[in-house]
């Protein structure tokens, strides 16, 4: 199956692993988002993982 990512497109699922494009950040909840959204002060992953360690 496929999982909806935060770019409003689809990441492919391969044997249970969601594949983000190389330029994307993978959230702990497996969503994909652009790396420029990491550490921007907003919880873009919806689980806060893009703001950890900033």
C-alpha cells in the first residue's frame, strides 16, 4: 500500500517500509517532509520528531 505524506503526494511502501525521496526527512511516525521544514519551530511531523534536537 501507500502512505499519504505531508507533501500531499504519496510515498511508496516496500515490504512495510515507507520510502521517502532522498531530499526528504523521515518523521518517527514514518511521514515524509521536506528537509527545510526540520527545526523550523513548527510540528510538521505531527509527532514532534522534526523538532527534536534543534
